[in-house]
C-alpha cells in the first residue's frame, strides 16, 4: 500500500487550483489514494484519484499507525540526516509525506530510527521545488527502480 500525504500551499496557492497539480500526476502514475492537510472542503474533480482531507497529521497517523513514513524534504541545518532519492530503496508499503513552503512536518512528526527522510538532489540544492513537483519525481524514481 502506497499513500501520499501533502500539505496545502495555503497562501501561495488555493486548493481549488492546486488540486490539479497533484491529481493528474497521481492518476497517471496509478496512485488513486491521495491525502491532504488541512481540510479545505475542495472537491477533487479528477476521476480515478480519491482525495481525503485530514484536520492534522495526527489524525492521519492514528488511522495508519503501522505505515512506514517517508518524509520528502530538502536538507536543512536543523534536520536529521536525509538520504538522496537516487540512493534510496523504496519500501513496498509506505506513506510519502511532503510539507509546504510554510511547514516542515519532519520537525514535529519524524521518529528517529523508524522513519526515512529523502531529498531530491538538484544542481542548486536550494529546496525550491514545490511539494507536488517533488512528488512527481519520487513517483518516477519509484517506478524506474521497480522496472529494474
């Protein structure tokens, strides 16, 4: 079971438009289960992708306590060590968790020795990819590694 948990970019985007950045790639990569925080009330218009909104991370984690957490965040000075995506072996079952421009869920929800943190290597390593963009890269990397 693979799930995706994102955080709406409230302030930079509005969920009514941001939903398309998530739903289309998720559908194309064959992932029908999509989760977002916080509850916005937006209605997903993309068939084949089921959007569930959660009040907070704790609500999601309570529902799926045994699902391995894979945080997808840029490297920062205050973060635990991360693994470069190109060196990462994807677990069979997990939830990929992305934050937003204003919120890094690693800082509150990471469990040392249990969870993974992966980072997409770029030329600048400035952490400027949007969460929906980095999710596309993670889905592609997972797919490519499954083909090998």
